[in-house]
């Protein structure tokens, strides 16, 4: 049997929710059978593009990508369909690489060894210093730097931590106590001065030949606790004129230097870079070498990247296809101000119902289900997509993501990064509709 599709991507990971026939010319969609996501997939993709997989045992909570590989028959389905390439939606791992090797499947992701190296906070900070990129001042807890500490607040990160996991915010006195308590392990922590500013993300697409381009700027939004970021709540796309020319010049300079750094590190794939804008200056924080929550909007083709087809560039990167030479230092010019909002659980919650994955509208303060077809989604400025992986009425653990909102309009205040009125109302609506536990329906900002 001749292979129809060269690659496959799991819709459970949200990246392909806005895909059209153009995206799926050489790619199929993987979805778990008998789930709300499967209903959404049937409504939006032809049956020839869909491949169903099933869990080996009943699972109450959504599966991670690694769990999908381990606990479903997805591997057998890929082999049966003669699909050679599988898109890894977020982080890879030794397990994922071994799983793929055993089945003769090529992973479309930056190799785990490279991911792990660049994600290491201390390693990456040393790279920034080596190549003279701007970043927040650091404190050496293993040396005598602590005697000079006079800054108000500090960010302490475990070298191998991921996202906000392993990140702590401390006063100078707390930092001194932390050093005494963890004296033997201080060399495994990166300590930086905490600076006020606007946290943003930028995506760099880079192939093996060194071709590259950038996606647009988005504000990273958090729920705060005691004045510091506590929980990642989503992203807010920023219009091209949000920052002044001086700030944009600083961002462009740092991105150009960072791209050269990644090329010297033999990186290829998608790198999501965290940057802090402080006093009109761009300071590089860290690099997340994988697809991210910004990917669905970027792949949708909303002029959020200087390359008109970032998805095809991504595919060709891992298919080793020769591409037209691209060295595009420009930031995209876009007025799109849509958002992505993760609605997480503050406490253990019980579901009272499961709403359909699909298109909803928000108009005059009211949420209304429109349908599951995505065809006209971007033609309506008041539409948003409700995405979730829930499959049965059950209890969910504290910190679990209940659902994700992808909107055509801002749900965060562009200046502060806090939920705006629309965001608060949508947040409260879906908590109320999904959850039986009223303790989870309080918005603590």
C-alpha cells in the first residue's frame, strides 16, 4: 500500500486545531476515539485525514503525549498506515525517542539532547554571557556575590526546571536563608535580579541549513501571588505598534544575536524565546526549543510570521527538503490581538457536565455555542474556540487544565497582562458550566 500521508500530528495537543486542507496535504490527524475531540475532528477534517487511536484502559484524566504513546494503540496505527513521521507537540524525552526508534518512526522535533541542553537555565545563561546577549544580572550563590546583595527581589531557578516549575521569587533575606539551607546544591541554581517589565515571547523558526524567520510578539500573562508570577494563564498577541521604535530595535538586535547563537549550537526546529522588556531594553531570559501555546495561531496563517507558510517550513525542516534561502530579521507586521487563555483548577474539582469542543461567541457579555465547524471562525471578531481533552464526568486534580480558550479578541489587558472584563466573564462562565465545586469558581487575581 502506498503511503498517502508522510506525517501525523495529534489533535489532543491543540496545535492543529486551525488546520485546513492546505495544512493537511501531506499530513494526517490523530485523535482518540469516542471523545469530544473526535466529534470536533469529524466536523472539521475529512475522514481520509483522520486516524483514530484508543486507550488500552479507561483513563479519567487527559493523557500527556508520552502517556498517549505508552497507553494507547497509536503506534500500531502509525505502522499500519505506513506513516513515517510524527510531530512531537511539546518536549521530547528519552522514552519518546526510544518509542519511535523501536517502531521506525522519525520524530519531527528538535532532538531531546539539544532540547535538554538549551532548556538548562545555567547552561543557557552562560551562552548568553559568552555571546554577549543582554540578560538580567546574575548572582553567584557559590561565591561571595551574596555579600553584595542589595536588590529587592530575586528569581531563583533550578537548572533543569521547566516553565514556572522550579522557579521561586525571593527577597534578599530569603535568598540568604536559601543559600544556607541549600549550601551544597547552590551551584545547580540560577539566581537573577528580578526586574519589572513586560514579559514577551517570540518564536524563531530555524532549519538545518540555517534558514530562519520570526513570528510576532505576544505578551506572556500570569496569575500573580504576592506580586510575583504564580501560574501561567495564557498569551496575548500584541499589535506591531505596541512598542516604540527603540524597544523594537532592541528586540530585533537580540533576536539576531540569538539566532546566530542557536546556529552555532546546531539547533534546528522551533525555539520559543522568553524576553523581558525593561526600560525599553530587551533582556533574554530563556529558550524553550519546542512547539508552544503560541503555535496554533502561528500555524493558522494570520500574518503572525514573516514566512507566509510556517507549517510547511516546519515540515520541510524535518523532511530535510531544500528550501529557498531565508534570512529574515524582520518582526511581522500584524494587528491581530487574539489570545490564548488556559483555565486551570485552583483546587480538586468535580465535573458536572462536558461541553462540546468548538466555536463560541462572546457578545454583549453573553457566551453562546455556535457550532463545531471552524471554517468561518476567523471571519468573526467575537468568536473563540473552546478546546479541552475531557472525556467523561470525573474528578480532576488541582492544577489541571480544565480547558483552553483561543480567541479572535483580547481577553487580557495589553498593558497589564491581567484578564480584562471579557476574559473574566469567559473564565467564570466555563468554570460555572463545567464544575460542581464552587471553590473552583472564584477568580483570585
